[in-house]
């Protein structure tokens, strides 16, 4: 019998996406601002930052944390699983050393070092780019939906840079 994993005590409640209203992105943006603008985030003592460019009046990274691109139209649409878990992003960065979190660096095929922070039992992933000064740039986060992607992440973890 599989036991349901226990949520870490530091993990806040999910954002309620049902019902989705015209104010939902405003509420999510407040969470984003509190998490990543009002105070600096640090990953293992090193600054986490993002490009300041804006789209539709909000930082571009905000849209990468809350939407996904529609393959047919190219338009970014709300990704409810990302939106629900946005309150988890900063606590995961802050608690990357917790045993509930898998956090590692991996050298990609193009030579970039990416930092993965994965709350494996709850299928939420944050990806950052690592720089030579050990600072990290926030790239995206999302709900890990498919088993084959989970297996790919486990392979990257096994072949991580910082064993």
C-alpha cells in the first residue's frame, strides 16, 4: 500500500484557481512580488535573480511561472497547475536543503549549468541557470505531469554535476 507523502511544514497552501476570475492574475502577481521582488531570494547563499523585462505590465518571468504557450496559437494561456503552485516557488528555493527537495546542478548539452529544484513527491519543479559567480537566474517552474519527464529528471539527478 502506497503511503501519501507528507507535505513539508514550510510549504504554504496552493493558490485556488477555481473559480478563475479576471482578478486571478492580479492575486498571483502579488504572490510573485512578495516572493521575488519585495525581498531577494537566495539559493544556498547565492542570489537568485531574473531579467527585469516586462510584458503586459509584468515581469516576463512572472508569465513563465504562471502560463504555458499554446502550441497552435503561440499565445500564453493560464496554466492552472503552475498557478496553484506559485506560492511554493520561493519556499522551495529557501528550503532547497530539505530532504523533501531534490536540488542539483546539471550540465546541459550546450554547456549551460542548470539548477533544478524538484519537490518530487508533489511534482513541482523550478529551473534556474547557474552563472560562474554562483548566482542563479530564475528561468521557469511548472508541474511535472508526465512519467517520462519524471524519469528524465531522475536521470539528470543521477548524473548531476555536484554529487
